C-alpha cells in the first residue's frame, strides 16, 4: 500500500448514482457508517428518478430512505462543472458510481468538478480494468478517457484520490449479448484464446470492499487498489461450467484478428469494442493473491460460487 500518511477522513460522503454498483456501495457505506462517529452518507439522484413511477426506482428510493441516506437532487449530465463543483464542496468525499451510461465525457467533467471543488477525497468511476497496463489507442476508446481522468488527478495535490480496479462485473461475463457463454447451446467462446485471463468481481462484493476501503485505517490515499472475486482463463471458465452444471461445453475461440475485423466493420459498436479489448487481454487480469480483499481476508464470490448460485437448473 501507499506509504504516504493522510490525515483525511471520510465522514460526509456523497455517492453519485444508485444503479447496479451504486446500490451495493450505498448499502455497505450505510452499514459501516453506523459504527463511526459523525459519518454520514448522501446520494445524488436525478429528480426524475426520485419522482419516478417505475416500481424498481421506487423500491430503490424507499430502500435508500430506510438506510437513512440523504437524497440530493442533481443531474450529472446537464449540470456544468461549476455547478457540480459547488454541489461537491459540501462534502469531504465524493464517490462516482454513475457508470458509462452518463456518456464518455462525464467522468472527466466529474473529475474536473471534484478538483475545482477542493474536496479532500475523490473516488472516480474507475471500477474496471487496469487502464494503464492496457495503454492508449486500444479498441475501447472509453479506456483512453479514463486515463485522461487519472492524469488530471495526478497533476494536482489538493484532492486526494483512490481508484478501485475490479475487473469485469462477474455477471457481465455470462450475459448472452456478450457472447462468451451460451447456456442454451452449452458453449463457451473464448475472447482471444482459451489461455486469455480475465478478473471478475460481483457488484455486491465491490460494494462491501469499497466501504472497507473508504473507512480503512490508515487512510488510503492517491493509490490504485486492486480487487478480485476471481481471476480465470476462458479455458478455466469452461471447466468450471462443466463441473458445476454437470454437462460438456463446446469450446471455440474468437481470435484477436477476427475480433478486430468485426470491430473495423462496425467501429461504433460498443460490444465489439469491449470484446476486442478483452480478447487482447492486456490489463484485464491480475493475481487475486495481491488484492485488497485477499490481504484483508475478506470473503468474496468466485466464479464457481456465482455459477452455483445463478445457473444451476438453467
């Protein structure tokens, strides 16, 4: 871990967003905050979300209120940097959980607002792969935008930052649209090759671990913290599916040249950008033994756990 001593404490926290990752982060921050003097958690939601007729959004808003989390109305997309900076300045810690749905330029806008606001501590939306190992100019241009955010945060000393690298959300690997696992046809299609590896973590585990990192003593500062529910090759993934589901899986490979050709034929296709990047494999996996959760002895969901909990009987 970083040896720099920080006197910053997260006691007045604003979370941006309450979606697939935001809700687990909020639940666990609220749980941990109950045992810490003066710790308070708030969440920024669009006014349309707060007033939505959607049963799912109503359920989430009700849960947030039950957790005694303050709801703040705001709009990350339509607000200016100045407006967001003014909003952020009321807090000592801002945690970005809005994802990429807000657009490719939003992470930089939020980082600029965080720095301008002078908040002591910022966790940008970087819950993903090792962008620096990947480098610039790869098939997924969102990754370059994330490197821009890191450069901005490193260029200043007023706001301490923490980046949490999680790998791919574990459930995403099994999404039919992603094309790696086809349960109906009992098939696994490797991205790159069957020796290519990927690190995976569930959003629920990320929520638990993020809360631990936020309140960790001594304070974690200006550091990239790696998490991993599991790190597997696509060959190991097929083995685990066969063992848990007790049936053979056909295996094929999407080689990098094929993935790059598909992307060249449809260059704005987000799914093809991701497939090509993960097929290349660089920066997509790290050893679980060196992660925060392994060092702290925190139990997480591995691939076999996830398959047994979600795919048995399907």
